[in-house]
């Protein structure tokens, strides 16, 4: 099967039209597109049985008699992933030295035989590399550091090759990274792994020097790149965190290395490519934590739950002997999750009874060792929009860090039913009777649609054909014609920008209009202010940022809310510094930052979503919006609320008195509610 596809071409001609008379186009262009993972060039193709002269020009051969020659040319850069190839089909004519022909009195379909001259290459390349690090514990059984492997990128797997868990015990830990990556990407290549090294700051551990990567040997060693980033230092400038990322950029046109000598990623493992990540950990004089136990984190997949239900694992991390209960509350009549009796074999369900996990005590080997406990949550099938709040309640004297949700809206996961994206027709100039466009004659009621899971990114395509007849014209008469310049753009928008109507006083607030805004949409905004004081601290007093002049020496917390992320020239996103509280003109941060007086500080909303849309002007946010001021501009969308839909291979043809609009309707991402996107008829048809 060919690893490429060819577009089609159609055009309306009148009987007797021909190239010689200039009443018919002299040629038609087809576009050859490679399948994902392949690259093509014009030199890859030929016409079966034809003669090539000059290069990429094929005359005669397996084509219909109306065709004289076919010329292949690269639209982009030959041999690259993004390249497509144009096949220009020249119709026979006297000018070409052939026999002219005229359009007959019926539809005429012409065929050409496009074959591969050279085998189209798969540009995905195999790789395999092993990473090693040393797990360490102290005499009390405390892990000196935590090593976390990020979820493997697409088409790559990461496997622990040793019995030793990478954060427990002492000894060498090895992971295997293998899979495929595309060739020809920009340096440093494709990310193949990301590893976080996190010293146990609670016990005073830090890295005496930056973890280093040993020498990589082997024939492919020079095509790997390793980068250290995301450095975090404690108050004493000790290194406590670093991320090590590995990239691979396979060799191209290197004898013996391209193509890969091995036929699979696992076979590439036999080359023995491996690196050792070395480190030296030290402990400050005071490394014992305080006496108060804490629940420190909740880990669960927070992506949209499938409409058909899912089983997800939740982990809650706490100190040794910490105590807490937790519950999962559904928006469906405030039902709570019933965990069932231990060992009962019952899959938990959501019930009207007030149920929770029961009192739980965290424990592990070693004094105050951090441990994590896990539960399995069975989310049900839904037919309407649903969300779930996870709420942890520590048992005194146990407390919770800011990472732990202790109230509704702090950790909320959404679930939406199967939704429908429809292709409609827009009458932007109000010249058609819109009620007749899809009244069943000639177009089916409602037009065509594509169904998919809400919030997913899956390419789906459906062919469509809509017929527009003169009777649909509002005036009742007129002649329909194909517009000379066609625009197949859809009326969908990625983001909706709206201003506040009055100051926000809580979770519910007014905006100019809620049109196009649905539950689950992200609420995005960013604002810049100046730091009033310099120093290293976790409390800052910001002022309004005034470009070109000095700031007003007065605290200004306008348009700031809890949870916003703080960045500056010295604070990166990786530092994950957020606003913990706002009071009296002072911003309390989640951790200390270094500021310079008059330095711009950027505050960016994070994780704020629309919980519900009340009416045409009012909505409810997932957290309080108090502090956001009248006429301030918010952007809704950029996430699960968006639909990504296009029309491709589209044609507009006059058939008798009617106009036929046909092509492929493509949906690449699905929103969280049914939506109709529309083609504007006035960009495709003229009326005379």
C-alpha cells in the first residue's frame, strides 16, 4: 500500500470547451501528501509506462488520451517531513504537439497512473539508550533524594530494568528508553526522556555539585544531547533540584548509520548505548523535620474522564503517622464515592449516602519517612456534564500543604458525554431563507455531523455535499454562480475575549456576554506589576506597572487572585511560585523569591475554569474572582472548550441552475458541548 495520498481535481466545463480555444484550462494540479512518518520528493514518482524527459516530466504512458504529460515538482523542500509534491497534468493540445480534444456533452473522468519511481522512505528512526543513577538512603532509612522519570513522550517507552525501585533502597538503578523519533528536526533533536533529581530538603540534603552525565560510547553517541535545566536552590544557595533531559537527532545520509542497521528499537538496544548520571549528596547540620505531620500532595490523572467511564488511581502522599480522610464528591446530586469494604471485591460506586475513605494513617519504615497510599476510583458512565471534587480532611494535629485540596473546586475533574460537531451553512449577508437550507430537500435535516469524545484530539473525517437551489434565495429569484475567489474558512474561534461588567465579588460574576463560553473553558489573563521592595522573601508588595514613568508608591492588588503564577527575570515557570493569599496590599507567595525594586513581576492565571454559565451575562468560576475589576479583559478557551475543525478538498460546482458544495469535513479536536461550525455561503456563491 502506498504511503501517500493524491488529491482530486474537478472543474465545470461547457460542451465544446477546449485548450486550443482558450476556453479550457491547459492543466490541472494534483497534490501528493505523504502519510505520517514519511517524506517524499518529486523524484520519487513516475507515470507508469511513460517516458521521462526532462527530469520529472513524463509523457504518454498509462494515462487517458486527453492527457499529454505529467510534471512532478516539490512544493516545499524535497525529502522533508513537511514537503508535498505537485503533479501538474497537462491536457493534450496542438501547442504541446498533440491532438486537441473538446469537452463532450456529458461528465468526463480522466485517469492517470502515478507510481513510485523510488521507494518513499519512512522518516521515523529507531533508538535505544539506558540511563543509570544511584538510589541512596541514610542510616534511618530516609531517601536522600527522589528521582522521577517523566511520562515517556509519544512513540517512546521507559522501562525500569532493575528489581530496585528508583527511590527506595541503595544501589544502581537502570532504565531503558527505546522507540522511534523523526529525523531532520532542529537541534538538539527530539526529547526522549526527562528525569527530575530532587534532594530531600526536609532532612537537609542537597547536591554538592550538579549531577553529571558520564561519557556515552558507541557509533551513535554523537547524536545524543543531554541538557540540565530547572535548577532550584534553597535559602543557602544549595542545589536541591535539577531536571536532566535527553535528546536524540538521528544521523542522516551517514554511511552505515542511515538507514539504521537494526530493524527495530529493541534491536538497537544491542548496541549497548548507556550513560551513568553521577551525583554527590550532602546533609546540612540540621536535617530533622518538625514534629507536625503533614499531607503533602494528591496525585491523580486530572484530564477529562471518558464519557463511558474510567478507572483511575489516586495517590495521597503524607508524612509518617499523618492522619486524614478524603472523599470524592460528584456534581450529580452531590453523591460521594463509596469505597466499599476492604477485601469485599466491590467496585466502588457513587451513592447518596455521605461516604469517604475512612480514617487513614500513613506509615513507612523509618522515622517520619514519607509514604504514599493509593486507592482505585471507578468513575461511571455519564449522559450529561459532570464534575468531581476531591477533598482531603486532615485529622488534627495533621495539617495539609497548599498542594492538597481541602475544599470544593480546589481539585476538580470534569466528565462530559459524547458530543457532536456539525457542519452548517452561514448566511452572513442574509440573502437566503435559512430555514430552507436544511429542511430535508435537497439537504438532509441538520446537515452532517461527526461524533467524538469530549476534550479529545482525534482526527475524524466525513465527506459532505450540500446543494443550494434558486428557491432558497430570500428574494425568490436570481441566478446562482460560483464565486471567483473561494473561502472555505469556518466560523469557529479558538478563544473568546470578553470584559467584566462590574467588579467581581466572588465565584459568580458578570461579563459583557457569555456567547461562545461553556462549562470547562479555561479563564486566562495575565497582568504585570512592579515590586515595591527588593530582597529575598515570600511576601511582596506590588504596584501597578506604568510604562515610561515611575510607579505610584502604593500597594495595588487589582486583578490578582489566589493561585496565580508569578514569574520575572529571576523567577521561571519551573520554579512554580504561586500566590497563596492576598491581604492588606501584600501578596503571600508559596515560596521565597528574589526581587529587585521596580522589577516587573508577571502574574498569570493558572487552573481557573468556568464551572457553569448562569445566563447571557453571568457565569460561575471554579474559584473566587474577587479582586478582578470592572472592564478588565479575560480570555475564555484555549483548552477543552475549543473545537478544531476544517474543510479540505472542497469544490463549488454549478450543476444546472444549482450550486453543489462538496468536500471533506475534518474534526481534529472535540469540545465539551455540541457545537455547529459553518461555511459562509456568501464566500462561495454570487447571486445575479
